[in-house]
C-alpha cells in the first residue's frame, strides 16, 4: 500500500480507492503478441458449424486486448 501513487491524501484513506488500487495491481498483464497469435490461429474445425465458429470469433474479440496495432 505504501508503493501506490495517490492523487490526494484523502484518496489514500478511502477504502474503495485502496481496493481499486489493489485490483489494478493484481490484474495480470496481457501479452499482446500471444493474444494476436491465438486469435489469428483460429480456424473452423472439421464438422464445426459456421455459427459455432463465428461465436468463437466473437468471444475472442470480446477480450479487451488490442489486436490492431
């Protein structure tokens, strides 16, 4: 908690602000290169319906990672 950067001294004592700082700190970083590779590797499998394939693509694009550079 002592290593967090606070905008104001009041924010440091605010419980919700402290919880948000911990959430931000504990959230894992995304490897954009790997995420792009995984997305670009998606292919329609044999026997997979087109609707199922499109749903998989939509689920992957819903991931909050920038796939466009």
